[in-house]
């Protein structure tokens, strides 16, 4: 089964303050925040690494061999970024996507691989200490059910169809960096 790692990095980061997209390019531990989120996805060595951008050019924060897709409708919510990625992956012949967010620097390559390789599906969700987080694998069977607008990706499908979900305990932390204080604490 061909699987792509997808990083959604198109949000404005409004709770972070500053200009749209500033959060993902904020330097911490010597690199942009987005680079910390991308590195384990790349290290997991899935069939393709896809980064969906929106408000800013993220090319300086991702490896050259990553596929960068621009979501011109990024202001309409996360679902539009997920749709951009799904449409691309479908055209490339991938049968599943493993999705993470650009502001989640604590995920590990092991978590990306565990979710990618887990039996079950068509939705596989990482858990940390019993709490659901990222990454999340979405097999092509559920792609038509995903929302096309709004600020929810697969969450609505997961809520409506718990029978489609397999949980996998993972190492690392699914800690979301929303504010400058979050970034300071993580750094």
C-alpha cells in the first residue's frame, strides 16, 4: 500500500500573534518550528512527504525533496488543506495518507511508522497516555467522507464512525504549539 506523510501547515496561527504563518517559521532550538514537525515524518520514510502551505512560503523550512502544495483557500479552514493533500495523493496513486500538523514538534518517526504500518483502519489514530492525537492515517476508503470546508479534518468522520477507528499507542508527545508561551515551554 502506497502511503504519503502529510503535514498541514497552512493555518494563520492567530493565537500565536504576529503576521499569518509567523508561528511555523519561528525559530526554536535552531530551526523553524515547522522543520521540527517535518523531520520525524521525513525520517519515517513513507512513499512521499507532502507539506500543505497557505499563508506563507514554507520552502525554507522543509527538505528540497518534499512536495509543497499551496492551499489558496487556507483561510476557509483545515478541511481545505486536507482536501488539497488528498486530491494530490489520489492523483499520485497513494492509497493512504498519514497526517500530522506543522505545529506538532513532539511527534516521533516511530509514531509515524507505527501509524503507517498498523493493521486495521480505514482510520488509524495515535494515542499518547490514552489520549488521541496525531499522526492519523486515513485510508482511501474514507477520503470521500472527509469534509471539504471548515476547521475540522477527519475529526467529524471519527466522531460519527467510531467503528472505523483503530487506536495505536505511540511514543513521543502530541503537544500543539498555539501560543508564544507554548513555544517557550517546548523550547
